[in-house]
C-alpha cells in the first residue's frame, strides 16, 4: 500500500509520516529491521519492486520511507506502481511525504486497495490554537497566555511554533515578530515584494525565515509563470498576478539571492544578517 502525506502544512505532513512509521514498528517490527529509507531516483518504482521482493527471513512485511516519491513518477511509472500496489496491498507499506499532489494523482492513489492520501492544510483560528496546545503539551510546556498569543500571531505556521518551543521552555522568551499583526508569512512577502531597504526591519537576527521565504517565492513564481498550485488561495494568486514586469524582475533577483543566502548559511559562511542582502536591489 502507498500512504502519502502532503499539504501546504509540511510540518504536520512530516509528523503524520513519522506517526505511520511508528505504528508499523509497534505492530509489525519492533526491531525496525524491515524499515528502510528509500532514495528517490528515476527508477524508484523498480527499486520498490525489488525491495518488496527481497523480504528478510524473519520479516513478514517491509516498510519504505521516502520524500518526493510520487512527484518523480512519469506516466509509465504510474502504470507500474498501480500494478505493484494493487498486487501487494498488505505486504509492502510505502510512506512518502510530498510537497504537492495534484487531484488526479490523489484519485489514482486512493483507487488502489488500502492506499491513502493524508492532506494537511494550513490551520487557522481555533484549529491552530488547539494544535499548538498539543505541541506544547508534548514538550511538557504549559500553553499559557504568552504562547497562545504567539500562536495567534503565527497564522498557522506550525514550523515556527515548534521551533520556538525549546526557547520558551528554557528562557520564557519568544522570537520577536515586530508587532502582533506581522506574521512570518507577511514578513516573507515584504522581503520578496518590498520596494525599499526599510523592509529589512521585518526580520530579526534570531529568526531563520529563509525556508519560508523560499516556499512563498516558489508559489509566487508558479503564479507568475501561469502555472499556479490549484490549492493556493485565489486571493494570494491574484496578488502575484497583479505584479508589473519590473517587480517580477526584482522578485526573480531576490529569489536568486535568497537561494545564495541559504547555501551560505548551511555552509556556515553567513548568518541571519544575510537577509539584508535580499533587500538591496542591484547588490
């Protein structure tokens, strides 16, 4: 069976994949010897067939974990995957985390016996407050007024809330979001679309917003290229569609610098101050 965890809330999608793997381990293989991480390649479906066909001497089932598996499939891969998962719905469990999943792909997967798609939309309002409270409880942190207000400011950003919990637990302080009505999503927009260097103040040096910024940029560039994600809210699509050509060109330049800053950070050659470079058009 194929179990796909997807949606714009990538934090909850990843947690669901981890939950499914734990359930498999508890039910079928406490040792974890039959659980394997699958590297996605152009021959991933063939690899799955090989691994399923090579059951261990003491393992009745096999669990494969992957990221971006479905996104890598071509038409011929879909045909072969359909035959594989329909023939062997019980013995093999493949769990994949997908950034995006088209509706037709979801229909195809759910038509296979025992296969399923778990979607994770961005939570808002009371739903996000409830989820944030659960995350706090998992870390033995009281979900008091300070954390509740912080969750409200984040507007559904599960990653930001999760990353802030250790700091709150240790110091009772939280990242400064500049003002109650400025969320990381709005800051990301300001960095991508702002017209002058004043927007640098949208970022504080103790925040790492580059992953979110790149996610927002990818969505925006798809709209500019007239290939928007169908699950992207219509109001957000209209915002990007109204960009004049000169702002589109500035957006492309800033995205390029964002990628460069990300690489530099991961190599230890830059810190959060690299955000300032994103705002200096022509830098």
